[in-house]
C-alpha cells in the first residue's frame, strides 16, 4: 500500500454480518429501505438492524449520542464485517464533533450524500469506504450498478466509468468522492483529508446554481481546489435556478469555476442523486483521463 492510499477492509462474502445504522436524517422511505435490505439479504448477507435506526428527533434519526452509539457499536462488533447506512439527509457531521474511530480491524462503510462526512473522516484515518447506494436508494439502481457494488466489496475489479472529457490529459491520484455541500463544510476541520493531488469526485442535489458557485468559490478562495490533481463530476440533479430569476445554469457554473484550473476534468459520470449511482471507493488509486472521458480504478498496492 502506498503511503497515501487508504487500506481496504477484508473482502466480504455472502454469509457475513452487516449492521444497519442511521447516522444522519430520520428514516422516511420505509418501503425503499426494506427493498434495499432485501437485496442484501438475497445476496446472502446477514443483515442486523441497529436498535434506534428508525428513531426520530426533529429531522435527525435520533439524538446525536444515540446515533453515535449505533456507529460505535457497529464498528466494534467483532461479528460485523460492514456497515450499511440507511439514508442521508443531514447529521453525520454532528457525530464527528466528539468522535474518534475506535481501534479495531477495518470494516466496510457504505453510503453517500451526507455520509460523505463519515467516509472522509474514515479516509483521514487511512481506511477506504464506499461512496455508493444507501439502503433507501439501492433498489432503484440498475443491475449493473448493484453488481459493481458487490464486485468491489467482494474483492473483484470493476470497469471504468465513462463520462465527457474536458481534455487537459490524464492524472493519477487517490480518489475522493463526495457530496459537494458536505465536503465543503469539512474544509478546515479535523476531518479534512489530504487533498494534494487527489482526484475529487463531486455530486450534489437541490442546490441552486448560485449556491454551487458559492461552494466552489470557497474552494478556490481557500486554495483547496488548486491542490487537487483532477476533478470527476457526477450528477448535479435538481440544481435549478428560481423561476423568473436571472441565472447561469449549473453546467455553466461548473465550467466557469473549474474549467480554468488546467487539470483533467471529466463530467457526466454516472454517480450521484436521482439516477444511477455507481459505487466509488474512497481513498484508493485511480486514473482520470480528461481526453477520453474515463475514470478508472487502479490496482491497490499490497
């Protein structure tokens, strides 16, 4: 393993125990959630629902201490090989205020959107997670996307993802997938990972173009965006301006705020909200080809 690469947890196999936690928003999509649980069970995994996963405290899935306890118990459970996040929303960053990952054998953490906070915190520790479907979104994935997730966590290689290249050649670096809003609010905190030379993979949902502009401008003003080696752009869904309001499109904002960095950029990749959300590991080596429009995972060093 190269010094900057994150450590992969041991590969999973059907029969392993996976724990369900709700570290963020309150669970509302009960049918979709159950459908996601059923998919994992049909795959042959033993799924255990952490007590309190269906609790509610305002917009959160229970009080911070209770949600933090779910995470800690799942992480320390010697029978548990992986952690499945129920849904996103908001709340993961609240758990990090008084959190240290307990010392134990690494295990898989799977989720996206607000789960970016936990995935980046884990990457800061040097452990790879998976930016991939939540239990409430897994049933909406096409078969190839579900299989990609299973292939990765079970120790098999996955195919490159194809998007639209903005040229500027190609680069190699650690892959850091993220929800843009959540990642922006990790900058300057103890959970900000090393960004030097990384391939930043970004997506977002329901953020007006001017807010996407504000987020990316913060990255530029803080000097963070100038440190990355390449940028992979997924879906920016429902990122629309208010009606009858002068605005750029979100595509125009992305081009303006990213296009002048002189680094490889690939857009229109199949990950994010409201559509296919292809699994992307966090903190592993990858190659971004801005000419061919491809994002490729590279073999991890032993």
